[in-house]
């Protein structure tokens, strides 16, 4: 059997189109990033994002099809992210996907962006259930248990800032640029974990996260240094902040894997590209004899290949969306 899915993702600041075969073979993966446009504003401007998605989507679909050597007729279904994300941005992808599905008379598949991040791990890879997955992106920090495809048990969530959001905010406080995550990751390589920032673990047994206290501690440190006329060692601030985030993410993920008695641990989302997180999680998983999976860098941040990967399992389950499908800015994995 061969199922080829055309997948579209426009939830934030990347216009992305992919064609994925049988959920794990990427025939083409096109990403048109708007980062350079939003950089100027220090963050994503939703209206601007929508406008660029509108300009980019049709040429990108054409480019992707050309790259895969396929025609629209060869595609078995059209999949699209319909939440969570920026509503105006999501609607561009949803409208394009609906129009394609309708005109081709092919099934439409609505994909949750977070499922997409998880399924980035299944591309070119055999992953076994049951598993625990840590989603760390610009908008989410979640711990999820899965005992089979499309079955999500949410064990922990962030109570305030998401991990990626904290990276972006502290980078902004030091005028390092946008998005902050990769910049902080790089600067941290030349710094030391010399400043004692808090590790917030919350109540015992809780798999929730909270990073706003850490973010405030970093901002207070920057103010204090300034007030005292002391120099700010940006590399050390980056290294110390990053280590505080990573320590908590790794501790909680390992605890959660032990609690659920799983052997398989996944990481997903933009922050799973972080080098310190990958290193510490690898060490701890090795020590605990857990199998660790994380996607290659190109599938960590937003892309449509991951949407096509989930959509295959929805196709098999005949989980098709109606043509009046809407987009939702907030959406749980179980919606
Ligand atoms: O998954 P993603 O591309 O978009 C969302 O769904 O949010 O994640 C983007 C987030 C941003 O906050 C960005 O700063 C962060 O991922 N990020 C990183 C790294 N690369 C991207 N954070 C830490 N270290 C990195 N290397
Ligand atoms: Zn994302």
C-alpha cells in the first residue's frame, strides 16, 4: 500500500508544504521561513504572518509538487494544521487545503500542530510504544504518554511561559535577536553555568512546568548588574539560564518515564533542537537504560512533513474532516 499525503502547515511564521508517503517517507519538504521579516519587530506579528502565508502558499504548493515529481492527481489526501496557532495564519493553510480537497474530491485531514511535532520522530524511524514524549516549543511544554498511535494522555503542561517562550523573552531582554532559542544556545557554548538561577520543580509528583519565575530571576539579575554598574556576562547568563531550563525538563521527563514504566522517550518541538537539552537527556536516558528519540534539526522546528506523518495514521483510521473545517488558536491534543 502506498498513501501519499500533501500536507500544509501555516500555524505561525513558517509557510510549509510537504508530500509524505506512508507516514514516514518524505518525498518533498518545503519551508518558507518568515523569520527575517519578523526579526525586525522582535517577534511574530500575526497580521504580517497571515499576509506572507497568503503570498507564499500557492507558489510553495506548486514548488513542492514539482520537487516530488507528482501531480495533484497522485495525492491520496490533503492534510492541514488547524490548530493551535495564530488564527489568521492557520486560516490561510486551512482555506488552501479545503479548496484543494474539494476540487480534487480527495479526503481532507485536520491535524493538531502538537501531534505533528511528536510525529516528526516517526519520519525515517521505527518508534515503539508505549512512550513518553516531551513537547518543547514556542507555545508549549507538555509531557505526554502514548500507548499507541493517536492516543494521547496529557501528564503535564506549563502553568505559565513555555520553554521556547522563556528563551525568546530572555534573549529579547538582552537584545540578542529573534528567535532567541538558537542564539542563546550558541552563546551558552562560550559561557558557564556560574549564576544560580532557580530550578522550579513544583509539587512532588507534578509533571507540570513553570518558567516565569526563572525568566524573572534572569531579568532581575540583568537589572541588578546594571544598577551596580557591573558588566553583564551575556554568555554566562545564557549558559546559566539554559542549564536551569534543561535540568528541570530532563528531571521531569525521566521521572515521568519511570512513573509510566516506559522504555521509550521522545522529544519534540523547536526547543528539542537545543544542544544542551539533547546532551543531558541523552546522558540521563543512557544511565536509566531508556531509548531516546529526537528529530533531526529540520523536523524539530515547524514544517509540514511532520503534519503528513500524523495524517497517515488519521487516514488509516478514516479520521477525515468536513469541508467546513475551522481553525482554532488553542486546541488540546485530545480535541
Ligand atoms: O516548534 P517551533 O518551531 O514553533 C512552535 O510551535 O512554537 O518552536 C519555536 C521555538 C522558539 O521559541 C525558538 O526560540 C525555540 O523553539 N528554539 C530553540 C532552539 N531552536 C529553536 N530553543 C532553544 N534552543 C534551540 N537551539
Ligand atoms: Zn511548532
